[in-house]
C-alpha cells in the first residue's frame, strides 16, 4: 500500500471475467450503463434492517461496491496484467535480490531510499499544518543523514522516531479534494485520480529539493532506478492471489479506499 500501501508498459488485453452472450436489449442497457459517468450502486434499492445481524454480509458487500470506478473494465485488465508481471518478472527478481545480497545490504538500501522519501513527507506535513509531524520528520532527516551516514542506518527509528508518511494525495484529501475515479496504475497498483496526480507532485518536489543531490546521482547511474523499483516491491508484502477469493479486485479496491481515508484523517 512507499505505502499504501500498501504502490511501478505493456497492456494486457484480456476478456472480462464472466463474459457471456446477452440479448440485444441487455447489451443496449449495458452500453447505456457504461456511458454513465458515476458509479451506480446495484444495491441502492436494497432495504436492510440495521439491527439484524444476519444482514452483516449484505451491508459489507454494499460498502465494498460503493466506490467510484467508471473504468472498471480497464482497471481489471491492468490488475490482471500487474498480477502476471508480478508473478513472472517482479517476484523472481526479488527472490534473486534476496539470494544475492545479505540482509544488512538490503536494509541499508531501504534505509537510504526511506531517508530520501522524508523530503516529500516533510513538505506535505508542512502544507497540512501538522507541526508535530513536521518536527519529527525534520529530526529524522537530521539524525539519519548525519549519524545514520546519509541514511544507511535508521538511527531515528532506534531513538523512537518512526517514519510518518505524508504524500500530496493526502494533502489534497486533507483540504477536501475528493479521490475521483479509482485507478489501477500499471506496475504500481491501486490508486485514484487524486493520488496518481499527487505522485507526480511528490516526484517534482524531490527534484526541486535535490536533497543530497540524489536525483543528479541517480540520473548519472541509471541502474539506481532499477534498484529503487526492486526496493519498493521488496518492502511490500502484498501478493496477488493471497486473498484466495474470486472477488480479490473488489476487496483490494475497498481496502485501498478505506486505507487512504484513514491516512488522511491522521
């Protein structure tokens, strides 16, 4: 779910799940529905007794489906592509990375990238007026860059100052900007129009800050971008198919949406 998580261009054209022949009238109705810009809740007419425990499943299903996803067909194709890429390419690379490098090397690499990530964390904490988070993130940058040898060691965490992630998508949400349509980004996974735009702003912020000349160094050493991508997946424990459910797409969509709501509220 950097997080949400807890997430990097080929497009996989696959037939939508459960496709079947339908009468002409049904196809026309479906076409009309696809043209509707807002997500239409299929259970909108369902009457549920809020005090009846036997309807817990229906209520949870209703909440899970109530996500604005007007391009669901495209998103599902990207989700399947990400799953195949993860299984055939990404995870084998991660396993090779784990086999070829000692634990302390992998930890050091993660610490360096996490230290650089505190730049947008700090900027977004300031934009949201979160003084305490801003001070803690500033302390992390000072301690980890100096005592931690440019971030190789997360001494701030050992001192009781854990990382507090803040991105521009959260900043927009903090000021009331709605998430917009749900998106599944190739390689990166679940997102929204707001959060995808926020990623671009965070990247620009890191460029502008030029902290430790990190962007210049990475541009001079293109392999470092590959290491960055590997580290992102290495730190993410999510595995496609792990939910063992035919409704994994819907579950991930719901969990991502609720996670972002929780992060913005903090």
